[in-house]
């Protein structure tokens, strides 16, 4: 086997580390102006003003872009790019949406091109993007270490921009920033990170470099998720979740995802749904089918979760979701969505790489069956 382990940005870990953003920005050199891309909620807590103050104390001007709410959309990306024009640095603080918007804006502001110019790898990314510092406040997407950024295009379909040029110059992992995340979001985000690690470690693209990070991510997350949900101020559990999410991001950066993400991306193209919830529902619906492949990688993933072999995984994952309080239900907007509509989305071109990466061949009949299973779930009130 031959493989390449992708570039991993510099990662600093520690509670309270967000207080060093200004010093870290100055340490990159040549930074006179920074654009801070931050979740709207976090901006309301005063965090954005705190970081802006750090930057100004370091002699760096700051523009705050806080129009980030929900899944990242083309309008968000375009507005962030305009805000970043003339900056030397983009700082993303927040969940995956804020980080993805920051990553894309660092490229589009540098080149002057629209995000759609780069969507689905239509054109090469600029070789000299703006510098980036990423500070995740959820333990879920792992976007801080990956070369992929996701956003919704003009028709609401999930699109991706990919390339090493989107990667951060520096990642700051501060578990204290994740403590305020509500229990249900902690669970959804944590399961998303777990599934990243699992799919990257078991799909057709899996290799030792990706599995190294994926297996450690699964160990960290399965050992900490329930505690993080039930005791949100437990900083050790929060730290394990944040590090696990980061490592899972490295794993998918190397090896990609699989069928659960085919489903979650398709769901998001039809109606608003949290990515972590969508991915967890898709994972649970397909896991028993997946482990029938009986590969060594599936058994190794089970062992990373503390199990004996892959056939134990469906019950283990179901129990983990139960204990983490995950309700198996779709948002009300899916009442207008049919299984045929979901199946069609799963067959869309942008979702085929994940389908092809799945360790089992995913037939059209499989897609129809999975779509029926997902759309038979109750709709939340």
C-alpha cells in the first residue's frame, strides 16, 4: 500500500487558550488587519469584542463579521468575503459554520473570485490565501483541521470547496469555549465527530495514516460523550471531546466519509436540519447493513470503541445515542419531503464521492430502502 498523510496545521490545546488569539495573530507576522468571523450567538456574549481588543492591543485592526447563524449559505460566504477584503488574516471562532465560512473567505478575499468559482473543485484555489486562525467552539465537524469547507449553493444544495489552501495556519483548541453548548447540541456534534472517525477508518479510502487519528478519536469520544452531555462543566470530558473531534477532522481530511454523510447531505438539501443529527440518523439506519461487509477495518473500529468485533457496533451505537438523549425524529419541515425526494438527492452528483467510498457497494435499491427508513421516522413537534 502507498498513501500520503495530509498536512496537519499547528494545533495548540489548553483551557483559556482563546485569550492568546491576539498574541498568536501577531506571531504570524505581517498582519496589520484581521477579519473575525464569529457565530452570532458568541458575538452576543462579548467574545468577539474581547478578541478584537486583544488584536488591537497587538497593533492589529479588526473587522467583526457576525452574520453566522445556522448552516453556512452562499450569502454568508459572499458577505464574509467582502468583509475580509483588505485583511491579512481571517480568524474563525465558532462551530463548523463559522469555521467553513472563514476558510472560504480567506480564499475568495485573496483572489477576488466568487465562492461558486471554486465549488465542487471547478477551479484551483488561490495559492496565496489570507492567513487563518481557527478556534472551534463545538466538538463536531473537525473543520479546523480539514481541507474541506461546506456551504449551501443558490438552490440550497450542499456544495463543497476542497484544497490544502483552505487549511488553517494555526488551530487553537480551548475546551472552555465548549462548556456552554446545550446538551442536545453536544450530543449531535459529538456523534458527528464519532461518525467522521468511524467512516474515515472503515471506508474504501482508509489507510494507516487516517486510521491512526480515527481510532484515537473514537476512543476519546466514546469515553467522554455521555459525561459531556450530562455534566457540561466537566472540563476534562469537554477537552477529550474537542481533541477527539479535531483528530476525527484529520481522519476525514485523509480518508473522507461514507454512506451516513450521503444521507445527511441529501437531507440538508431538502429542508433545514442540524448536520450532526442528520448524520447520526443516517449512521444508525445504515450501520447494521454496513457491518455485514465483515472487514478487518470494521473490527478494528469496534475494538477502538472497546468492543470485541464489528457485529457489536449497532447495539453499541444505539445505546450511546439513547444515553446521550438523541431523539430519533426529523424536523417538522420534513413532513413535506417524500422518500423518493430523499433518494433522488442521495443520487445527486455532489453526493456520489461518499457513496462510492462506502466499503459496501451502495445499489439504487439500497438507496431507496435507506430513504424509506429515514422518512419513516417521526417528525418533531
